[in-house]
């Protein structure tokens, strides 16, 4: 692609390396092409040559479940080993998808009070095989807010509150023309914790007859959780000693996500917002005149946006509205790509 000066215009990539999935957004034939894979890898030895081979994503999780490594389970690399694994994962991901080295890349990164983990993430980003023209990092909730607030970069010019509902953290912060104010995060209210509750509640609901793993619990959540119109569903398991057992789930999934949303509203209303108001009262009032933006995978649950607004309005005793993007689980990468594209337009590389 040529730029206005006749040279090659670098590709603009948006990247979100998540605890569960990695998502990359790039321009393709006038639109946006989104690539994603599980953030995991496994190694195996070639039976003929003895060489070590690497597989990643769904292939690794399916073929080598006993030794697959999810290197960012806590949201950030925890040590030198997981840092090196994450570097290897990104290299394999970039190579297999032909991601261009001479590109401008914006990474959507979490807002977590973990300096050592963020330093390791920065090392991973710096050693990435893409972004040789330019690499920038922006908060994940800001990137995720971009596609929620308009077709361009309206989020960078506005003042609002964003809540990132991720697998490993709940994050909240306010933005004023792209400036991050009063950032807050907690690892106590997470999508992964919802999965654990679903697994426990299924065991209780079936009187101990059914034990599901966290992967199955997450699938139940993603396929069936719905604040608007939840419908009980049935599943079948193989019983020890032969035969099958069919069971129906009526309460486990809705109870778990309902408790999650109550916890989110409690934390936002009674911890984050008071701190934000105390530090920036005028900005606080201005921000809540706009919709609160929900980002992250948990924001994909049907009905959660309106239910969040209703519960937060009741808690604050004032009207609050909320919004999200069409696909919150990939929104951060899409928003990061738009920012990267603007940096290319501005020739900031």
C-alpha cells in the first residue's frame, strides 16, 4: 500500500494479547479482518528428526491437552518462563498468519497494578516480530471503547467512564480526551470466577451427579447466559461404568452471572466512583452524563448492558445509561487498529 508521498504505507495492526484469547485486527480490502486464537502453546518432538515443534491456539489445546500452556492466566506473564513462552506464542501466531514485520502496531494492555508483570509484558511487546515501524500501547478499556462510541475515534475526544469486564480482572477508569483518570482494578470479580461458580452450582443443582470442568462451565456461560431471555438447557454425560445421564440446568448459569453483575455494580458504585468523584468532581459529573462503556468478554452476555445501567442507576439514585460495541470480545483489538491507522495517517512512524 502506498502513502501520499509515494512510499509504502505500513499496515496498521491492533493487538490484544488476552489471558484466554489473542485477537489481532488488520485492514483487509477496505474492511477489518479479525484473527484470534487461544493464548496457549504446546511443544512436541518430531518422531523422525527429533526436532522440537511448536503448536499454538486451538490446535495445541485439542491435540496436547495434558501439556498445553496458557502463559497469561492471570492477565500478565508471571515469571521469566511464561514471558519466553508468550514471546514464542506471538512469533508462531504472527508467522502462521503472515502478519507484516514492517507494521505500526497498537497493543491494548490491561490496567493492573503489577509493575513487574507490566514490565514483562512490555518485554514481550518489544520482542514481537511485528511493529518494526512503530509500537504503542493504550489501555484495553480505552481501545474497547473506541468501536462502542462511534465509527472513528470519538472516544479519544470525549469524557466518559469505562468498565472492562475481563476473564481475569475487573477494571474501571474514566477518560478525558484519552487521558486515563482514577484507574482501578480488582482480581476478585472476574469471568473466570463466574466459570468456577457455574461448575459448583451445577454440582449442587444435580445433587452431586454432575461435575464439569471450567472449560465446560465457560462454554455454558458463553452459549446460554442471557439477562433478557434465559432458557433452561439440557446436556448429557457419560457415566462411570457405562450408560449416559441427561440433566437440565435451570439456575446454575443465571445465578452465577446475576451474582457477578451485582458484585460489579457494588464495586463500581461504592469503590471506584467515590474515589473518582473525590479526585475529579467536575469531571465525574461530566463523565456520567455520557453512557458508561462496558468492554471485555463478559459484556457479550445478552441484556447485561441494560441490566448494568438499571442496577447502577438504582444504587446511585440517579439515571445512568450504558453501551458497548457490537462484539465486545474483539472490541479492544478493533479499537487498537483504528488508533494504529490514525498514527499511520499522521505519519507518526
